[in-house]
């Protein structure tokens, strides 16, 4: 069971995109492509790194 704040999207090529609140966990970037690869599926993880899309000069 996934937390309520996690979104899953099945891609046209059969992979999964996972959109999540990182809850303070430091990610190497805002997207981790093919971070989980299984026999029949590839999973990409996307997390918001900054509060605003354009973070220059704005509070994080």
C-alpha cells in the first residue's frame, strides 16, 4: 500500500512514473529515471526539489 501523497502513472511504453513528496529525504535530482528495473517494468521516480518551480531568489 502506498501513502496517499504518492501518485502513480503508467506510461505508454509500460513503465511507471512515481510522483512523491520526499519528506526531507535528499534526492540526487528531481528525477531518477530507471531507478528500479524489473523483468517487465521500469520505474522512474519524480520528487519536488524546491517549493517553487523557479526557485532563484525565492524562499525554499
